[in-house]
């Protein structure tokens, strides 16, 4: 084990000064990705059936802790379906926008990792060309060091970026699942409260004639 750690440290040291910046980047990247994935962990909630969601809307106390406050927020002190829709727009404007900013920041970190590796490659090749131009007895040693620095930096940049890319992809998928869940929850909430808020919707339904059985489309109220 000690030998393996020694070899890893020797390889890491061969990458040059850019390796320190890459280590800091990796820590920030993986910490951001872990926090984002933890915040979007709604296992068993986003895939709940419509019947289960309706029971949660009818009685938020039985809903899971992670969405209990969300359901209550969309129901407390609402007097029309327009108010319910406004509450869901507020949730999207705050929580979803915050998630999008974190995902965008994570994407920047993922893209930065191979760029740092490319920077290490350039620095290593500059060191190599400098040794070739100067010459001397230690030329071969400096050339080997420059090539090693270039290759190790490139490899490390890829190794840091690939897991971050996978985590970013999972975070995006969970973000889309959460947005779809909010849309389903909004539709079920509106259908649940519509009978209780009769006459308070944005549309007025034209009454059916007695001899007619075919439903009519809702029409918008007059602006006059």
C-alpha cells in the first residue's frame, strides 16, 4: 500500500505546478456535484402515481417530508386557481432557477478540467523545447521531465473531467424529472381544487342544452 501511494505521489509530482490547481478544481467540482445530486434526490417521489399524488394533495400531512412544505405552500391562503398557478410559478422561479445555476456552474468546472490539462501540456512542451534549445549534459533529463509533465497533466485533466461529466449528466436528468414532477403536481392540484372553487377559474364553461350531449370547449370571459 505504501509503495502504491509513493508511486501515485511521484506521478502526481511529475505533472508540474498545474496539478495543484487541478486538485483544487476537482475538490470544488465533486463537492458541487455531490451537493446538487443530494438536493435532487427524490427517489420514489417523482415517479409516484397520480393517485398517490392526489392523496398527498388532499392530505399534505401524509406526503413525504421533502415535498410536504411544497404542497402546503401551494395551498395555504389561496382563493382561486389563479393563486395556485401563481404559487407554482414562484416555486419554479426560485428552486428550479437555483438548480439551473448550480448545473451551469458544474458544467463550467467540468469543461475547465481538460483545459487545465491542456495548460499543463503546453507548459511541459515549452520546458522540453527550452531544454533542446539550451543543450548541455542535462538535456535528456529535462526533456524527459517536460514530456512527463505534459502527458501527466493531460491524463489527469481527463480523469478529473470524466467523472464530473457523468455526475453533471445525472444532475440534469434529475432536474428534468423534478420539473416534470412539478408540472404533474400542479395539474393534479388544480383538478383537486376546481370543484371547490367553482366560478373562480379563468374560464367560463358554457352550459349544455338539454337535448345536446356533446361537450363544448371553454371560452374566455369577455374583457368588457
